[in-house]
C-alpha cells in the first residue's frame, strides 16, 4: 500500500471542484498512457482570469487528489499564471506522492493547460 501524505488523503476524500461546466470556455482532456486513466478539465474565463474550474477524473486516488489540488491552485489566477503551474509543483503542494504514483501527477497541470489552450484557440481573432 503506497504511503500518501495527509494532504493527498484529504483531497482524495473531499475533492474540490468536481463536476462539469456545461457552457465551458475551454475543455481539456488527457489520458495517462501508463494506466489508461482519464482526466477532463473545464474552465470558465472572465476578464482574463479563471473564474470557474471543474474536473472529472476517472482514475486512482492520487489522480483525483492531483486534479483537486490543480483546480484549487488555478482558480482565480490569470491565464498566464495558471499556464505556469507545473505537475511538479502540484505534487509538491500535495506533500509529495509515492514514487510509484508520480506518473499520476503528470495529468493534472497538463489537463488544465489543455483546457486553457482550447479556450485560447477558440478565441483567436479570425483574420
Ligand atoms: Fe492512473 Fe494513477 S494509476 S493516474
């Protein structure tokens, strides 16, 4: 049984921002090639800031804790700030993950960044 930090357990048991945003401004989905788990992030952008973030994660406890932490770290941030959040920072914020669970932390920030990129692509000025 891997050893999870209290923070990981807490986020796993009470994940923040779970769900879906029906009229999301951006959606990002990533699959984990190691285990096949899936994570989807939805973002709502207002005045250049992430006004709402929701996620759906079909994955292990670590992946759920990671999603929850990413959503909490990014909420209210500007797009540029949110794009700077790295998977390593998320794992660190969670008090670390067991070595055999580090691959689970590679989804969170990536899925969030994809959702933001999706928003940016949709809002590119058409020539
Ligand atoms: Fe798949 Fe953790 S085992 S994300």
